[in-house]
């Protein structure tokens, strides 16, 4: 387990989510941005000279 | 109506579009990290884990074809025969993405034992998520995370789910599933 304050934050956030139906609006951009940023990165990587080979190693290309 | 669609995350849209195809051919459940995320865990994930009932090759061939027609591709191979014989029937997972996209991925594998069958049998749509897909029960998710997966992230996911479903969790069911995990999954790894 990570340190005490980390676990306290997990508890605090879970209670917030349980008591606030609006929680999804608060995390939507956070969740989406991870996918958008990663896809943008992989697409740029694919355009570089060794990018496709690296993506194969990462299991992102057939 | 448009607002409803816009309110959904990329992960939700991906999961619902994918599951809509799968459910025409097989029973399935979404398990693990995505379950926690759809209950508000503020952490990222690259893939969504799905367990699908074991299918014959002919049935899987039709399913794979439908996924391709719906705009998905499999990272392991384009050929249904390779996906089925080299991966799925050996207990290995395969990953599908939308064509031309790297993420998100749907990681699918066939149900492999009575524990997976039990999860499929007790699958649920979870109102809290607002999603039209089937999940493994909250009790299953907590049991797997606490007894089998056990990383910091998994233990925190379990803690989060326990708080969300406080006073609604069937501890006896969690105990039964943990026993089965020990019997079926942990003995074979010793």
C-alpha cells in the first residue's frame, strides 16, 4: 500500500463520488484527455523512422 | 438526447459500441479496472477487460466479422482462425481497437473455468455507471482485487468500491468467491 495520505485521499474521493451524482462531469475531461494524448503520441511515433517498429514492440501494431 | 451522448466519455462510448456487437453472439462481462473507473475511481486505463463465454470457431468467426464491419480491428491478427486457435482457445487474450486508433483497447478472453462461468451467470447492469453493458458483480470485482490481483491500484479500487456500495455488499458472496479463487487460480500457480 502507498502512504497514509494517499489512502486517505482514495477514501475522501470515494465518499465524494458516492454522495455527488455530478462526479462524472468532474472526471470526464481527465479520462478523455489520457486517451486523446496517448493516441496523439502514438500517431506521431508511427510517423518517425523507427516508430512503427517501436509500436510493434509495444504491442500497438500488428 | 445529444447532451446524453456528449456526456459520455471516450471509454464509455467505446465499451458500449463494442458490447453491442458482442451481445448478439455471446454472453460477456466487463471486469476489473473499468468497473472501478465507471464508479468514479480517478485513474487512467488503456484497456477494458472483457470475459466472453467460450464460443465455437464458427460462432467466433461470425462475431469477428461483425466487429470488423462495425469498425474494429484486432491487434493480434486480422484472421479469425489465428485469433481463435493461437490465442483464445489457449486462454490468451486478444485486443481490439477502433480501426486506425491505438487506444482504447478492448482486451477479450474466453471464460476459462467455473469461476468465470459464475461471473457470467451473475452478471449485472450497474445503475450507478449509467451504462448499458453487463459487468461482473461488485462482489466478484472486490474478491478478485483483494484476493488475486492485489496491486496497490487494485486494493485501492476495491476500497473505493466498498465505500460506494457501503451497506449493500454481500460479504458472504465475496468470501465464497475468494475461496474459489484460492482453489482454482492460486493452486495452479504454486
